[in-house]
């Protein structure tokens, strides 16, 4: 079987040639129309959820013959297009991608406008009219289709959040819907959908936690010898090992373009990092034992690894088995990678990381993230309880958002007490103050109730 190809792009770099970039390149919406037609990035989640959008055509109602192109330009003004667009249903997603392809071809053949049927002015009016629109209307359709899709997600998340904690729900509703996530770690609304739901927490959520810890590490003086990386580190490591593990001199690995791995490796060689901690996606419940995954989609569980590079030891944390062993192939991949950077000898597992033992089928991501934070500072981030997981998810998400927005100053005193100061936010309807506190596990004890094989934990 052909080996999986490693991703040769930087882990922190955004994807290239996205649909959004292509739309901006080929069919940019004029600046004068953006504020007129699109919800502003600064709109709150509550405002966007209530934003009035055109209807979406049913797939069965869409007919390709309804759309034609013309060499004559559109003559619509800002005022006329504002009145007209609500009467033009947004094509369904399947049709939009096809229309985009047609419009690219039309632009190359010097077509300047797109013609489509508008809905009647009222229910009593059975007539429809053909209107000529600028080609950039395709970009508008994609954007509005995204807004409609986001609205449905936000409604579900708002109901869930309000049921769990009305105070956090009220605070979350005031945040801007286009809040930029750090280092390109997903979209804000996707993070909401995962944190504010019963969904399985994925790589992007754990990447966000690792980012927060690494930001705190970077702020330390003198620099901390601990390096915290997100779960993509382990995923790409497995791909690199499966591709280049038999390369004795590491030449192919060093020319693979993985700048993040090379940079970390060089700092390990110089002694700048003496410890590492990261989450890893695994397949749990296999007959041949737990296996590390190079692709989150193939995994069903999250675990945590801490490396002591001075002692060549590892500790492994698993919320389903307090005495679990690190997957064999992951250990071999770490031996190979560290060996490429001057760390001779094999990594041996010594003990297990403290990690809350879950008693449900979906909280492994929460407890893996918590174990990562606990490694960084046990006093600052105690172990979570196995109960009240929904509240813990919301509190963790709120803490992350406060750090992203710069609304939290974290003060670590000589006794390592964690104090959170949230700025007061002025709103039209008064002053809002939010204090974040994570529930703590009683005496940091483990809740050792391991489950049997699960589809996703």
C-alpha cells in the first residue's frame, strides 16, 4: 500500500488558493457595496443571527438555463441593487460552485454581466423579470450562503449555551462574529460550534489551547525550556516518520519543507528546549493496541504526552486508562525525530500523566486539553472533575476568548495563584463584567471509570 504523503507546508500557515481568495481575485465586491450588502465583521453574534438574508433556492428549483451571461455591463446603482437583491434567491451550495466555474469561463470570454430571474415584487404579483447583475454577484452569493449557514449553527449553539450557563451565553452573544483566531486556527463560528455543543472536540480546539499555553511560555523571563505544541505536531510527525523513517542521514526529512519541525529540532539541539508537551490523536480499542494517527479523521480518542529530553523519558496521559502505555509507533517516531536532532538513545515511558478519567463518550478532548494545561502549571490549571463537563467546556472557551481579545491579564504570584482580571465592557444596555473560573476536581483525584471501546471519546 502506498505510504501517506506528508504535508510539506508550515503547520502554522493558512491554506493557499482558498475559494475566498479566488473570489476576491476574480470577482471582488466593490468597496462601496460591501457595507451596503454584507454584515459587518464587527456585528455581534446576536446581531448576525438575526441578520435578514434572502431565501435560498431549493436544489430542485434551480435550473442552469435560468442563468445567462452578457457582454453588456450591469447598469444597477447602489440603491437599485439594494432593493433588488432580496428578490433574488441565493442558489444552493451545489449550484454555486457550478455557477462559479461558469462565471470564470464567462469572464475569460469577455462577458461582463450575469442575468437571472428575480422573484415577483409581492405574492399578488405573478410576474418575474430578468435582471442583469455584475459578475461579482457570485461572490455576494457565496458570502450570503455562508452567513445563512453560520446562522443555523449559531442558533443551535446559542440554545445549548443558554441551557448550560445563561451568563456565559449573554457574554458570548456580544462578541464580534468575525473574531480572528490566532495563527489561522479555524474560524470563530467553527470554534463556537465545537465548544458550545455536545460535539467531539477536534484538533482546532486543542490547537487553540496549546496556543494559549505557548503564549504564556513565550512571555516568561528567562525563557521557559518547555515547548508546548498542538496536536498537528504529532499528526505530521507520524506522516514524516512513515515517509522518511528509513532515511539514515535525514536528508530527505531536512528538505521536506517542515520549517516548524526543523526549528524545534534546532532549539532542542542547542538545549533551549528540555521538555515538550503535546496532544495526540489515537485509535483506541484496537485489537493490536492503541495507535497514533496521522489524520484526525481516522482517530477516536485524544491523549497527552510529556517528554523530558534531559532524561529521555516520556509520560503518557489517557482519560480512558490511567495506566495506559504510549503507542509503540509514536515512541519510534519520537526516537527517530529526536535522533535527527542530536538526542541519541531511546525514549522510555516512566509513569503516567495526571489526567481526569472520563465517564462519558465525548469528553476526551476536554480532559486531554486540561492535562496539557496541568503539565504547564498544576497550580494554575488543576485537574477538572469528571462531572459538569459542559460547564467546563464553556469556561475553557471563555478563558481562551478573553486571552485572544486581550481582556485577561494573568498574574502568577509567588504562590502560583491564578488571578483573572476581566476588563469592563461598555455596551449600549449597560456595563458587563465576566469573571471566569473553572470547576476543580476534588483533591485533584482521578475518576477512574474507564470505558470499553467507543466510536469517539
